[in-house]
C-alpha cells in the first residue's frame, strides 16, 4: 500500500475488511492478525469495534470465533477496495 491510501484510511481496519472480502470462507482472528501484520490483541480490539458498528459478526465454533463480514461490511470493504485501486 502506498502512503496515499494511508492518508484516507486507518490502515489496519481497512486492510482487515479487504482481507475478509477477498476470501469466500470465514477467518479466525489469529489468521487475520498475521495477514494485516498486527498483534492478535490489536486485531481483537479492531474487530470488536467493527462488530459494534455492524461491519463484522462473530460465530463461535467450539473455542474458536470465526469472523465474517456482514452485508454492510461487505459493501464497505468493496468501496475501500475501489478507492485503494484508484489511489495506488
């Protein structure tokens, strides 16, 4: 990502939404943290905020929480991806 993208968005939350949008299957928090290069605890804080505003949902499977984009989250991720293509 270039600096121009960082100018418009907070990098980690935007990259998390884009990463979730790229794959058809849900992800775990640890996978997502590695993909966007942040600690697991930082990823959890971001994901909790994204859940509060309705962009992601958590589904508990045993001891693991699976993260999925909501419909609203998918739309936001798509728009962020389009902007990313324009500025890079």
